[in-house]
C-alpha cells in the first residue's frame, strides 16, 4: 500500500523541552497515527497499531517470574501498556525494487537523524528472512560493532556479529527493562533486535521499551540525590566452570577465556577490583556513577542497572527461587558507592516507576527494532511458545 504526502497532515508538537548540561533537548510527537510517505520509501507512523484483535495485554502486577511483582506495597501497573506516540517511531518499508544495501543506507540516515530523538525506531517490512540477512543488514548499516567483553550473560553468535538475544534466562522469566551493560564503561550505544520467529498471540513474549527521559522525572528526588552523591557499586560472583560445569555463569564464559591472566587483564581494563576465591570462583566489583552524558545530545541521562543488577532480580527467577543463598553468592548485586546496602523499597520504587513508564508489543517476523541504548530500555515479557530474536550491538 502506498501513501501520498496529502494522505495525512502531520502536525508536530513539542512533547518535552529540557535544558540540561547547557543544551536544549526536544523530543517531538506527531499528532496522528496516519502514515505519510518519505522519499526514502518508508511510510512513517507515529504510533504502532496494537494490540492484535482479541489479544489481552499481559499482566505485570502479580505476574509469576517477574521480579518485584509480589513485593508488599508495590506500585506496579496491573497490565503492560501499549505503544505511545513515537515509542517506538515506526518506519514501514513500502518502496519497491530496492536492494538490501539501499535499505540499510536509508535506515542509517534515519537513525543518524532520529534515533536519539525517539529513543527507539521500528523498521518493518525490510527484505529480511534469516539471521544471515540480518547480519548483512546490520553490517551494511555500518556503525562500529560493539565489543561484548565483560558483559553479564550468555549469547550465541548465529551469524557474523549477530547473537541470540538471551540464552541464560528461561522463556517464562520476564526480563525487566534495562539499558544494556550500563554497569560498565563499555556499554553499547545502539542495539538492534531482529525478529526471526515471533511469539504466538496471547503467549507473552512482548518486547518492552522504556525511556530514561520518562523515568527520571518520576523518581523520588531524594533517591536520585543519594545515588548521585554516593555512586553505585556493582558486585559480581562467577563460579568456575572447572568446578561447577552447570554454573549459571562462569568466569570462563563471562570473559570468554580459560586463562586467568586474560581475565585479569580484562578486569583491569574495565576498572574492576577482583578477588579469586579458594573454590576457583571469582568475585569482582566496580564503581560507576548513576548518570552519564549522552555523547550526541549532551544531555545528562539517568543510566545504570540498579534494578536488574540488584540481587532481588534473582528472587523470582526460576533457576534461583529456591536457593536462598548469601547475597554475595548470587551472580550480581548493587550497593551504594560507599558499600552500604540499598533499601529494598528503593529498588522497588525504581522498578515500579520503570514499569509504569514501559510499553510493549509483539514484534513481527522480519522486524528490526533499533534502540538508542543511552535513552531507551529494552526488556521482554516471559513467554510460553517459540520466540527467536537476534541482536546486534554497536559502539557508536
Ligand atoms: Fe539486555
């Protein structure tokens, strides 16, 4: 279906105007969901049309395998909200006769221009059928590929520079919205999800989006100020694969090496302190600020992993729920920067606000969802069906 410029009158209105770090940052929304055609062959929509007819929104409060969902006094929303204006922005490929290279060039131009404005852009209708196609697209878009060293969790490379989205979390587990690798200085700047096998309607698997620009103003200023004053200590425990071959995470898999000298070099490079344990396991920790400056906009952004880095992340996790371990034997925990414990209700407050500001929807086969990783969180609702997503990450 083609759309003419006269098909829809788009009125652009400012959603928010911020003066931070000496710069004005304006995120805009369009007043209609009707599509308009761009010369580049995309129909642009300000809002994704969901949910599918008859498919109820997934439950959040009280949901099994969702961290914090049973916390006494929580303020989680009852259900997952649907997409909002330009969250994500939607670019549907409607032009014909274009090669994948030509589409990737057009996507690159759109992202250079708009990804930091919207936070997320959904590209729908691109000629992508497989992980290999996505890998080609991802590399032809041309951003520098991120180095995954030091990230928590396992991923499998399915095509060049393209990985499975998450191998170490059971499908039923709901992954809370988070900024990727916000616990390191090596965080990716952009993330691309590609949908190879969509979830079945009504079986969960919605992809979730939240934006730090929506979350920060709703956080208790006293909570924010305390983190700004003290910083954050991220603490990790990884078993040794040589001792526990079924370990959830091992230092060998986390750092991609069996050589302790290589691991130590990586830890130093990431400004981590560390200690080898008698059972060949490893603990390490690092200090990071709760805010960073967005390199493109100059905006001071709330950017951390306080929620998914907290030990309570594991209390509703199928693999951990019955373990009742000392906190330092869980894979991760966060503390105030002076080493003191963060009050559970503080974590729950951030968790509540994050979910209150989260939207979600089902990706379709061939969709590419691009995230500005500094602004936009990604997550997923637990699911009970086949669902296959691949991911590529960039360092610019
Ligand atoms: Fe992630």
